[in-house]
C-alpha cells in the first residue's frame, strides 16, 4: 500500500503597530503583529517535491498571506476590528485595551457555528453509512447515532459560546471605565504592495 506525504508551506509578515494605553496613558512603543497566511498544501507519493511543485506551493503560500493581510486590513480600517495578532496588553501596566473587544464580539459565534456544521456533516455521513449497511445495525440505531452526534455538537457549540462570552464580558469589564478610548496606530506601509487600500 502506497503512502501519501503531505507537504505544506506558509508565509508570514510582520506589521508594526503601537497604541496609547487607555489605562496608564503611556505609549506602547513599536510592537509587531505577525500575520500568517493559510497553509499551501501539496499531497505527493514522494517524500520530496520537484522544483516546479515547490515554486507552485510558495506562490500559493504568498497568495494566502496576501489574503490574510487584506482581511486584517479591511477589518481594522473599515470596521475597527483588530485580529488577535494585534496584542492589546500594555507593556507598561499589563492592562487590556477597549479596542480589542471588537474582535471578541466578531468571533463570538464563530467556533459554535463550526462545531454545529462539523456535527451536521458527521451526523449525515453516519446516517447514510448505517443505511447502506442493512442488517448490521438495528433500526433504532439508524437515527440514534446521528441524533447523538448532533447532540454532542450542539453541547460543544453552547460550551464554546459560553467560553467566548466569558472572555468578552471579562475584557469589557476591565476596559469599561477607561478615561479615553483610543485605537491602535498600524503601519500598513510595512506591507505595501500586499494590500489593496481602496478596499477598506
């Protein structure tokens, strides 16, 4: 039996940023957000890949990085949502900033939705698998297994939502009484040519 080897490549870029702390009012100084693009994947029967395949993977990894940077730029400039790579903890007083709450709100339902979608896929798959094996499974199992899978998925979704809600509520409380709400200053010039500023 032949084996397949998964080859992956990723690219990343550093985006400088700074912020004036809303708690102690000190300037953070220049910080770096490392934004990583999605993996470029190539499956092969060989442990090594050709130069042409390597070039193709590197090109795809670069495209994935550009896509990640564009998404981060559009969220930050268009919606004031700052991805988690832009750390909000002040290097002086160690306290969080109110501008980081927007990303927690944005991600509030994300993991829960993924959990339900994955559960639905497995539930439907298990149902058709059981139906295709007549005689191997009792009739009561034909719906019991998919329902059980969906119940687990829904429970996981509720738990993930609760965890995200606790995180968001906690950060909201810690930043509720700040004297002045500020936004981070992001140096997008550092990745000039990799983002389309007209799309923000």
